[in-house]
C-alpha cells in the first residue's frame, strides 16, 4: 500500500484528539502521512455568539493554541506528521492546503453547532466536502471507535457510478482487518419515482420488484469487488424509504461506527432546491460519515 496523505484540520485540542484517534482507528495506522492544520479565524459573527459571556469566549480561544496532547498522541503512535498554523478563513485555508498538496483524505470534526450558528456561520464540513476533490471523513462528537476492536460500516449504495468509484477507493480508507461492511441500497418510495396521478397507467408492484432485482445485482458486483480487495462484507440488503432518513436509521440499527457514501456531483442550485443525501446524512447522523470521491 502506498503512503496515504491525510489532512486533519483541528480547532479545540480536546476534540482534535478525538478526531485524530477515531480517524486513525477507522482507516488504520499503516502508511500514513498526517498533516494537522490549525486555522485561527477572526470571525465577528462567531465572537458575537460569545458576546454575553466574554470569559467563556476567551477561554475557548485560549484552548485552541494548546495542542501538545495531540502531538504527544501521534508521537506515541509513531505516526509521521506535520503541524501547520495559519490565520484566515478556515474553509479557504483548508481548500488551499488541499489544492497545494493533494491529500487523499480530509478528516473533519462536526462541532455540533446550534441551528442559529449554522445559519450565521455555515458549515465548514459542508463547504469543504462540496468544494474539494479529495475524500472527506466527518467525525462526530459521539464517535467512539476504539483501537484494535472491530466495528461496523454501513456502505450506502445507489446503482450509480459514484458508488462504483467509492467501492474502488473504500479498501484504502478502512482498517480492513477490523471493519465489517454492510451494503445497503435504499429504494425511494414509489411516489418519488412516479407521480401519483400516473399510478393508474403503471404496474407499481412490477416496478418495485424490478428495482429490488437491479439493486441486489448491483450490490452483488460491489460485494465481489470489495471481497477481492480484502474487505469483509457481512451483509447486503435493500429496503424502501426516504433515502437519507433510511440510511441514518439503518446505521443506528446496525450500530455502525461509520456511514460511507459515494460523492455525487451536484451544482449549488440543485443542492439548494432538492438537497443532498450526503449533506443530510452527515448533518443529522450521529455516526461518523465518510464521503468517498
């Protein structure tokens, strides 16, 4: 396996260590070159959020500069790493660093902002995953994948090219000896495929049956590809429901540590009008989410 270049933007030291620990436990610790990027932002809107409690804000900012524990952890694991500190806009600096050095994976932390904070500040995770050309892993505050223990992965498939590409890349981004992969294909409700006023002219049952057959055949191909590349596929199945909600629910049922999705190309207008499955999943899922490109 060639060296995998991983970019990990970090902010709060305590959460930074959690991001790094879980990232290494998900992808494995072999053949890694890690770059830690800390961006100090001067953001007046964010400062306004802390305005009513300036002591808390100052303490919050002061903690950002103390990354000794993070570096100690990487040194104990004998991980080759670089540390970069910059000032500016976090999204711009992350994307610029990615553009300059072409990392294989960017690992981000989901800070769990309130709806108002998300509205005012936006989501660094969404902006980076939407704009960069590398795969992205989003670690949640509840993510807890232990070192040297097995964990479940839910790989959501959808019969399209992004899933095929994700299946090719997936073996490079999981600890294959510990990861148990579950393949899921979600068939959307019939009313999302065919307008209700057309039902009288349509054999709905036949369409659903054929959709399941196509999904099962596609997953069989993905299953074979993953197994041939040393992955452990423990289950494959299809079900019907709203795609993002069903992925999130099934991940909870499986107690999956990570949800993996193939990245689809959308333009900004499409994202605004119809939304993005990947955006909804990493926004609302409690599990870590990996978007493979």
